[in-house]
């Protein structure tokens, strides 16, 4: 279970690092609002999918232990 939690944290940190780098690489601070909102929405959706998937795995492991 600790291993799955570590994977969750590392995956979120990796996704955040990639999206932050992409934000600066594509110079999104200079473009119009719809592009930055779309980028932020994609970032949030991908992070949410990763977190929900990892929490489901952790929850299933906790049920097996009990």
C-alpha cells in the first residue's frame, strides 16, 4: 500500500512538472484566455484521472488486507 501511495505522489509530481514545463515552453502566459483555460482544464482532468485510478488501487488493497 505504501508503494501505491508513493506511485501516486510521484505520478502527480511528474504530471505537474510536465504541464508546468509545457506552460512555459508554449509561452501560454502570452496567449489569450481560452487557450490557458483549456490547458488548465486538460491539466486538471489528467491529474484527476491519475489520482482516482491510484486511490481505487489503494482502496482495493486496503480491502484485501482487512
